[in-house]
C-alpha cells in the first residue's frame, strides 16, 4: 500500500542521508589530517631553519627542541643539539643533563628511526673528546671520557650498517673504552692476559681510520 511505500522511501532516504553525512565527515577528517600534517611539516622546517641560522646557542637548542616536539623520531634536531653543545670543544655536565632530558623520553622511538646510528656515533664522540666531568688541572679525565662513551658507540654498532666507516670506527671506540673500563679489575684478578694485544689492535685500527 501507499503508506508502506512511503515508509520504505523514508527509510531509504534516511539511510542514504546517513551514508552521505558519513562520507562528508570522513572526507573532512582526511582533509583535517592532511592540513595538520602540512602545518606540522611547515612548522618543523621553520624551527630547524631558525635553529641552523641562529648565532646564539640557547636559541639554537630552543628551536631544535621545538622541532623535536613536532617530530620526536627525527634524528636531525638531536644531532643539531649535540653539534651545538660541542661547538666550543666542551661538553659540560649541565649540557649532558639537558641532552638526557631531551633524548631519553624518545630513545626507544629513535632507535627505530633511520639515522639513529649516526646520532649515537656523534654523541659517543662528544663524550670521548669533550666531556668535562672529572676534569681538573691535574687530571684530563681521559678514562672517564672514554668509558662514558661506550653505551653510545655500542648503539652505533648495534643499529648501524656493517661495512660503513662509522660502524667500524664506533666498534673500535667501543673496544678501547671497554678496555679502560675493565683493565683495572682484570689486573687485580690477574685475568688481563691477551687484553693488551687486543687494545693495541683496536688503537691501531682507530688511528688508521682517522
């Protein structure tokens, strides 16, 4: 009958309207996400550009941190911070604490990111050559610098590509640092046999790679 057909048409119209509304909302969601991504990318690029052109270290780090807040898995701003901290040939305890606060919350994410091995390698070198902890007029804190770098060179090897220059160097740095970390205990325990030739070989490999 006519009433039944009218009810059916209304149901069909209602369902069609729901589908149309859903399509509009879905399309709107895609557009919103696209615009949000584009805005984030633009802001990230802007913060990176400002950081790279700034002549004030504090401004550099501040803008790199803002870039990290947008893309916490991108290694470039972290490398920028490391380069900033070691630009004066000194890596202070305050800078170390600041770097840890920035990188540690995102470390697991970074380890899955392309280029993390390079970041770990650069942090390792920063500790190895510039770390200030324990340095005095009578102590150049060489052993502290070497042993503090081990974990980062280990990561550079673990997440790196075998055969690359940084991979080989990171492996050598790690071996030398481990030697200095273990040698005192091994001497006391009379278990240092064979360590010195390994150290010599590692040191020779490091010097030949420079």
